[in-house]
């Protein structure tokens, strides 16, 4: 996984934790546009982090601006937005073996 070094977004979780997330580079079709990719993109049994009210709109805007559907704090675990929660995802889904 490669993260794009830019200004991070600070997100506040429902448990009052602060996350600083960076966009994951994704030069692939958007998983949200392809049902077969989306099913593999969301990590089965992955971490779910509920967000404070209003945070999902900020996250969505940041993701659109950075042309990604995955964000990461550490370059190891990635999250995508689902409703009002961050859900662990597998950003390498859809990449060719040389890209992943």
C-alpha cells in the first residue's frame, strides 16, 4: 500500500478518538463503481470505526478531492467510508500484481 503524502484529514470517532488519515494511492477502477470489486474491497470481519456526526461528509469530500476510496493512518491498515463509519478495506483489490 502506498499513501499519498499530503495534508492529512483529522477525523473524530464516536469514542472521541482522533485519527489523522492520508489518502491511499489507487490507480484502479473505483470499487464503489463495480459490485464485484466492492465485495472484495471490504475486508471481511475488518475493523469498523463509527464517526461523530458530520465527520462522514468531511471524509467523503477529502476522498473525492484526493481521488481515492481508501485512507490510512499508518500505511498498513486502510479504511473506506460506509455510511457514518470507517470500515477496514483492502486497497490492493483490483490492482495488477505489479501495482500491488
